[in-house]
């Protein structure tokens, strides 16, 4: 199966020379659904319609991150642009921040997560915010963000939910930025007097966190950089 080609060894503009082949495929696999891939899919959709060939729907397998799924607090929801790609059915192999009518997040299991983190003893999984249960339904508990004028000012989490016999806590989130929200949750847990192992699991990271932040945990998995 072919996928999109680009000039300059994959770093340049779209190379449409294989569009006739792509139009006839039922499946196209892409590394991520970023702005570059969106333009590629939109261009292929227009081309297929102009020459009237190919299946009515092409399945697009997205291996990694889907851009613009985190705009639920903005004036305009940018994920709505994916409705323009009506010739495709998307399947995500990795978790995303949200699911929409057009893009459905993959689901995370405790087994998959524990393979990445390898926590010790009895484990409790805690979501960094209320979006985590959407892609990790078996999460044990989760924090809630408290916002002032759209900015996160604190977290609400009942630390009494952590059983006395838990050895390891794993904080779970989809995307690690600077780490401020996760750090709030970590401090709440530590200030409660809990003394076990602390772990962090995120599927993606923006590469702006510090090594000092990561050193606060006994173990970390921060996934792919986006």
C-alpha cells in the first residue's frame, strides 16, 4: 500500500505523482494527522472527485497524533475542520485528547500502560484531568481542573480515594506540556502524606518540560514529541 509522497526526501511539498494509485486504494496509512497531512488528504479527495474513480470511502489509519483536537475551550472548535474530509473514515491507533464524530480516539488499557511504565506493587491510575476517562475508561480516579477566565488555577482531587495499601500511583495524561497541571496533582498527592512510588505516563509531549520536572517522579513514559 502506498501513502503520500513529498519532495525533498519527504520534507517538501506534496508530490501528486501517485494520486491515481492512491485513489484506487481502500486504505492509506499516515504517521500523524497534522496540517501537512490534512492538505494532502484534501487534495487527494478533490482529485478523486475530478476523475471519478476509486471507492466511495477510503480508510485512513493514523498511527500517532491528531492535531487540533484540544480546542474545546476556544471560541471556535478547530477539530470541526475534519468534517471537510468526508471521503475518508479515520481509525486512530493511539489515544487522542478528544473524540468527535469524525475522529475517534483509541482506548488505553491498564495492561498497555503498565508495560510502558512498569510500576511496582499495587497500582492506582489517576487521570490528570477529566478528559482522561474518555481514552482510558478503566482509570481509577481523576482530577478536575479549576479555571479562572479560562486559565487553570488549581486542581480538585480527593486524595482520600488513594487506598492505604497502594504502592504506586501513575498519573496519566494524553499530552505533556510544561507540566504545570500534572505538578499540581503530584503536589496534592504528596501533601496528603502518601509516600509510595510516583509515576507519569503521557502519550505525547511538546518538548518544553524540564528535566527537573521529570526528576520528581520515580518513573516516566512521555511518548512521542509533537
